[in-house]
C-alpha cells in the first residue's frame, strides 16, 4: 500500500488523500506491533498515534518508507536521527494544536482560581465552597516560551494579568519578551512571585527531573500550576511534597505519563493533583488543522510534481521547515526549544 493510516484524519482530508493515493485505514494496528510491522513492508507513508514508537528497529521493517507523520507533536516517540539516516521525512502538525492548548491552559487557570468550582458543580452549599479569586491583577509565570506561550500571553494580558517568564534558552534581553509583553526573570524569581505558573516547555532529555525540590522550594505559598508539557520535567517526589506542604495549592497537568501517578508512588491519589488525557489538543478545530496539514505534506512528499500542480496547500508550510529564523508569526516557532525537534526533509 502507499499510505497507511493508523491515526485517523478527518473525513474531508481523508477523501482528498484517497483521490490521489492508495490509502489504507487500520487503527487496530496501533495496539498490535507485530501486525503493524507486517504492514509496513510496502508502505511509503504512515500516520501514527503518539504511543507508537518509531525506532531504528521499526525502520528496519519499513524498507520503502518515505514519511512518518504525526497528528500531535512530541519529542520522544520518534528517533529523528535514525529517520534522517534513512532519508525518512518526519511530519508533525506543529502549529495545529497551539491555540487549543493555549485555551486549555487558560481554562485550567480559570478553574483553579475559582477553587470551589468543582465543589459547586457537585451541588455543595456555598458555605462548603472555598473562596476563589480573579485572574485580573494577579501574576502568572510563563515557564517556557513554546508557541503555546505566544498565543496564551495576549489572552492573559487582555484579562489584566501581569506576566513574568523564564526560558532556559532565551536571553533576558531577547526582543521576544517585549513583543509578548512578558517580563523576563530568573526561574527562582518566577516561582517566588507568581500566583500561578503555566508550564509549556518542550521536553528534552537534559530536562528530565528539572523541576525538583531545590527549584520548588522557591514557590510562592499556595501557588497554582497548569501544564501541557511532559510530566518527565518533574521530579515526582518533589512535586508530591510541594502539593502536600502548601507550596502548590493545586496542579493540573495534561497528558502526564500514567506511571507518573502509579500505585506505590508518592503522587498516587494526591487529591490536589489533577490529570487529563491530552485534552488540550482534543478539539475539532485542532483535528481539522492537523488532518489537512498531514494530508498535504504527505502528498507533496510522495508526489511532488502533482503537488505543485495542485497549487498552495494550506498555511502551515513554514512550520515544517528548518528555515524559520526570520518568520514573523509568533505561533510558528519559539526561539528556545523548537530546534530540538528538527524535521528532516530529504
């Protein structure tokens, strides 16, 4: 087959792709690695869900593979070096979920600031509901300048929020801070001055356990956290202590690894830690953007001549290129961590 879809596209994008290529939709292969490998032998392009790992071994079963595509962006499920050596193009819908994740963080902040929201929805009396507060006039720390932060910052500024920020790879004098209306500070200052922290750093192995006890000791008491980054950024024991001794009043994390709170860990059943299963990117609009982006990029890779005849294919091409240094779109890339997610074009 030419294209194997293990992760589905929206019907419109699927029909468009089927009119141009031989497409097989086999979602059940996502949970059957042996059968998936059997089907990869003649496949030129594959669209995979996040939990399927593309390793050198996987590529060994895919001699004709030219494209590995993902509907979501991740830094840990694809061996980019192995793909580069094999001249396999890695496509990730980098910008498709930026706005949906930013809105998720905003929603999370609203929910945690109104601390009795869940209790009220459960029908408890007002006397039993904790007093909330308003975002306006508070300080929110942006930890990481991934594109989500670029979209989130103006949303929060419009609500009267003071923004401070830190990114380990962005100099405090870089113009991006002023452009976003964010005051650059040290990470210790961010934690000690922020009423809430928005975490949207792109994970790299060097940052495993980076948010540790030493760092969390700087938290302003009663701080709120909302994150759309990988849970591996946290030292789980340090987070558990911070959640139980008053440094962090509540924490909402999207897409955390299930082992993060497994039975036997200190975080297991911690009541003020709330996890959601990648709801940030789970919107109709994000799915639509990601589907069309993936469909167009696959088509232009497998049939470059036909793709040029089809004309412009969407507005996402800048996000699938290494030549983005001079782009003006603040959602396109961050000057900080996106370089670690090079998309190899051969």
